[in-house]
């Protein structure tokens, strides 16, 4: 009897997860070697969803949190299962007040192990970043624009990020110490934020658009 209930629940869950919530206009690529080394359309989608969900100026999230390791063809359906497979860790979107300097330092950390394909590689929203990866780690960020103007190191910005990074995960210790406006207890799953944006858009037109320029 219990087994039947479990099977029925699993079947119901399966049906729920396979619900199509939108489609992608262009291709999306979440392969590990992509999301840990360069700007990716799927990273932009996730960062945009986080930023919109909490009304932030800027969002930064780590490539290592994007996990499905797959390619979606242009015109492909996006299901709930897809989003949960991409973001399986149950991380939530937090909002923190961070200075321009903290954001700059966070980005330096993000590019600091690019040659190792480390998970800290940053995906961003509301920022345009130029990095020169020939330089030594910690000296790779060349320029940062926020909302079309140069990042002001002394100014305070509302930053959306995930709870793992806010806690210093993946080397993001610079994000500690800011005033937390949405803490992990009051936060929503990143996956929920992405689903909400995909549903709202219907057709996702995320693309690589020069948010992160890597100088070789």
C-alpha cells in the first residue's frame, strides 16, 4: 500500500516537473567548460532572474552553481525539471548592500582561477566587465561598468547574489559585511526566480552580449 502511494507521488511529481514553462529563442549552453570560463546565455538568464526577483541594481552568481552540463537548441522547450537540474543545490537569492569596492573585489575573485575552470567564475546582470586573464590573479579586472557608468568604488549598490557566496563560498569573502536586505531565511530559491522569469517572458531571448569581455 505504501509502495503504491510512493509510486503515485513519484508519478505526480514527474508530471509536475515535466511541465513546459517557456522556450528559448536562441541556443543555451550550460556545459561545465563554458559556464566556468566565459559569459554564457544561461548565466545571463539566471543572473537577470535573480536581479529582477529582489529588485537589485546588480547580480553576480557563480558558474559552479550551474550544473546540467547540456546544450539546448534554439526553440527548445524549457521545463521545471530543466531549471531544477541546472540549479540543483537549493541555493536562494539574497540581497545585500555592497560597495563598488566589494563588487570589484568579488569580480577579481571570480576571475582568479579561470585557468583551473573553477566554479567561482562570475555570471552577471547590470554589469559590463572587462578582464585581462594574462595578468596575475587579483589584478585581472580592467574595467567595470554598472548601469552604463563606471562602477563607483565608494558608492553602495544593491547586489543580488546567492546564499553560498554571501557566506564567503568559492572565495567570495568580499561580500561579507554588507547590510543584508533579504537574508537566506526570507529568500526564495534561485530556481523559483528563474522559473518565474521564464514564465513571464514565455520566450527567453538570453544571449552572449558582451557583459563579460575576456582579453586574451
